[in-house]
């Protein structure tokens, strides 16, 4: 072990907590799994500012070419067509989504915001643009401005105070949890390290709702090139494993959906099949992120298990 290091975590944001030693977590109505669906409402810029940071894997189809109309249009398809297919699938399954919404998308697409609200969906902070992410290269002032702009746009579009945050491309700096708590948020979903919520932040003022990155549609279908017909079986296998393990306490099961990807005509059937298969099971709590966070807080007493 190098000088200055100590056993345990490399940060003070949460404690290590083995799931087999925790008190049993319960969900409403005796449910065993809390099912939450994250739908992305994003705006991809044709010409982002030169200091905008994007992870290499999410760059455009032709990242060396400008202007990249192909990638811009591909993303735009999700907001013009794909999202309505996703909405139909979720409606058939009786699912309300938690919408990770860019500020720019809220400002440009009020009709889509209205459609989400009409369905009882929850909108949470997701930065300003799909082509910009939070990074430690920012100053604290710059990061505060991004968070403030994102949350103000959500409130203006929905008339509600946002409660949650899912960073664009999971981007954070070491300051981000503190700044999110100072902004009055209840939960964040950037840390895919558990199957249950837990208290987060140096003062434990946030709830972390772990996002299941392994079967996020971009990670699985776009970056790893898994064939779309395999998706329902992968999701069902994961669901069955968590279902078995939930005998000892409630678990989370989250699904991330990007309308520009899963809203395509040849893919949406596999999202529909996956959701139908898991929604056939009983003792599922179909919840939004804020409902999950509030339920967890009611049991945690704001102490880590």
C-alpha cells in the first residue's frame, strides 16, 4: 500500500456496506422489487462549444467531420418519432418513467414535457445538453452554473421543484454531490454500485439510487454491440436473479431507455417484449425515482446500514 493510503474506501462519500449484512429493506404493499424506468429527454448540439467535454464512446458517428448532420439527425429522431413509440410501450405496461431531461430539451420541446407530465412521469436534472457533461476540468463556479441552469429549466418547464439528478454521461467532479445537495436535491443516480439505495455524500444528505448500467440500452446495444433480439432474455435473466435475492430484502431493478436508440422501428419490439415479461411477475412496485428515495429515507433514519 502506497504512503498516505489507508484500508477502506478512497473517498468519504459513502461507507462500504455488504448487502448481506443490512437490515431488510421493504417496499410498499409487500413488493419485492422496485421497478424504475429511466427515459432520456436529450438535445444533441450540432455545434457544441469548443470546451464542451464528451466521453469518446459517445462521440458522433463521424467524429472527425463537421458538421456531423448524420449524428445530429439520428439523435433528433428520438425526440420527433422514437419517444412516442417508447411512450406507447410504457403505457401498455402501466409504467411511469423517470425522465432524465437536459435543460436544452426542456426549453425546445415543451410538447414532450407536457406529454411526460400528463402520464405522471417525473423529470429530473440531466445537465444542459447531450453534448456536454460535467467534468473536473470545470471551475466550481462553472459547475454551479450548469447545475443551476439545468434545475431552473426543469422548474420552468414543469412548474415543480426537481428532486433528482442523473448526470449527462454520468459526468461528475469531486464537488458534484455537495453542489447537488446544496441545490436542494434528494437523490442522484450516477453511481452503479449496488442493488439497493443508500445514503450518499460527505454529510449523507443525498440518496444514491444505483443505475443498472449493465443493461442500459446504449451500453448494451450501442457500445457493446449486443444484438437487439438478445435484450429481452438478458433483462429477464437479471430480473430473475434479483427476484430470487429479494427474499432477504427489497431490491431495485432499473432500465434505461434512449428514444433515439430503442425508439427505432426495428428495436422497439424488444423493449416491449422485455417489459411485458418482467411485468407479468407479481410483487413489483412500479415507482419513480423520488418515490424510491422517499421510501428508503422513511426506513433509513438517514444512517447508512
